[in-house]
């Protein structure tokens, strides 16, 4: 998964740089934030309609917009790096999973 994800990040970076060159006005923080909102709404619709194929497409759209958002935030200096965001999210998730596991173990031993 790591290699695939690294390749995906490189692909998004190339696409976003190309998009900046072609249409710099449309490659903005606001555009991707709105895109995420719109895609989340579309995911809800596809879940309600039980439409697996379109749901997977919409989930990909969310990932694409999120990756583009991170790219722009990094370029604007609003985050240190995309890698740092993923590292922090891993650490935070790991802490939460660990805490939940500890809670379950405590509950089982009572």
C-alpha cells in the first residue's frame, strides 16, 4: 500500500501543477473545500440509493479533492507537508486504537 500511495501522491502533484498552469484561477483552496462538501453530499446520495459503482466513484472524488487540498495547503505554507499530515493522522489514529484496546481489556478483566 505504501508504494501505491506514494505513486498516487506523485500523480496528484503532477496533475495539480499542470492544472495550475492551465487554469490557475480554478485551482484554489476554496474550490477544493467546496468540492469536498459536494462530494460528501453525493456519497450520501449513493449510499441511500445503494449504488456501489457510483459510491466508489464518489469516494475516489473525495480522495482526489483531499489530496489536491493538501497540495495547495502545503504550497501556501498552511501546513508543513502532506507527509506530516499523514504521519500525524497515523499517530493520532494509533493512539485512539490503543486507548480503545486498553478500555476493552480493562472491561473484560472486571
